[in-house]
C-alpha cells in the first residue's frame, strides 16, 4: 500500500486596523490571502501546472510586499503575514525553483517574529516555524518509500541488486525525513498553541500525520534490515546501514498530550 503524507493548510488573517492606509493594507493582505486559498483549494488536478505558475507569481508578489513592509517598524506584523503567504505559496507550488525562495521568505519572517518578541502575531509566527519542515517532509513522502519497501523481501533467500539499491535509497530518504519530523514535533512544546484553538487543531492534525507517516516507514525499514542480517549476515556492505543505525532512525519525540489521541 502506498504510504503517503498530505499536510493541510490553514489561512490566517489580520485585524485591528485604524487608519485609512492600514485599512488599505489590510484589504490588500486579505485579498492576497484569499487568492492563495483559491489556488490551493479550487485548483483541479488537471490545472496543477497553471496553479503552480500562479502560486509562484503570488509568492513573488507577496515576498516583495513583505520586504517593503518590513522596512518600517510599524508594518512588521503585516510583513510577517506576507512572508507566511509567500513561503506557503512557494511550498505548495511544488517546484524546485522555489526552494531557495521558500527558505528566504520563511527565515525573513521568522527573524521579524523573533525581533517583535511577545508582540509578534502568534499564529503566523507558529506557521513560519512549520512551513520548512512541512515542505521537507512532503518532498520525502513523494518518493513513496512504503511502496518501495513492499518490493523488498529478504526472507525468500535472495537479495537482488535492485532490492539492495532500494534499501540504500530508502535509508537516504529516511535520514532526510527525520530532522523535519523532529522539528514538527518539537513545535508542540510552544505554549502559544494552547491559547490558539484553530492553530492547535491544525498543528495536532499535521503533527500526527507526520508521525504516522514516518514511524511506520522506519519500523518496516528496520524489519527489512533485520531480515537481511538474519539471512545473509552483516547488512552494512550491501545496504550501507547496520541494524543499530536503522534503529537509531526511530523517534523519541511524540505528539503532545494536548492533541486528541
């Protein structure tokens, strides 16, 4: 069975505007947020190519707006929201050309969050902590590691070159997946989640999805390494991993207790 991971999106809006200029900026921000939602929700499978192009365009515009707003201290909350929009659009465009820009947008937004301290918008700043690990984990999930593992069987007394190559490839991808999964789960220690119901629900749903994708995949991988060792001896020369190293891929972190189990 194909082991996939789908992480959902939630959109956050700003409020509390007082001046005409602030109303205009807020209206522009809401309009941009709504366009992001439309592209993410309404795009049909056959429209993915066009949707990706529109998402890149939206990300570029949002990033430019964020950079302009970030230059003025009073506009940094709005800048953070635009960086969140830009990083989300780059992520969901699915294109490799947006990876560097995704990192830049998320890191710029996170830096503003750190600078604002307790005045930072909680939900946007929490999301900016998650967007890079979400994107990293989804990129691994596209490799269908579960499906690859189903094709490996060392209990039949043979170990083909294809099977051994797949195990080496799966090990590489699991190593890449561990860090973003740990980062996602670590966000669960942020007390701000307790005071924002919608963000907490969103986090819990996706943290569980990340854990439920990573843990079973690692468990099956460990089983395959053990089977190879039992049948053929030391797995390192062929699989480039020992049983101990495979076991080290397991997570010690869990989904927070405040998440529904």
